């Protein structure tokens, strides 16, 4: 699917369609 990593953000209860904050953690995924 072309994903290169995962970002963790702080979101309101119930989630949101797009990230509402800057990532608090970024993780790379192996190729």
C-alpha cells in the first residue's frame, strides 16, 4: 500500500477524519 510509517496524534473522543494535532510519535516501517 506504500505506507512508510505510522504517526500517533492526540484526538478528541470518537476520533476525527483528519489529524487535529502534530504527531507525538513517528515510527518507521521496514520496507
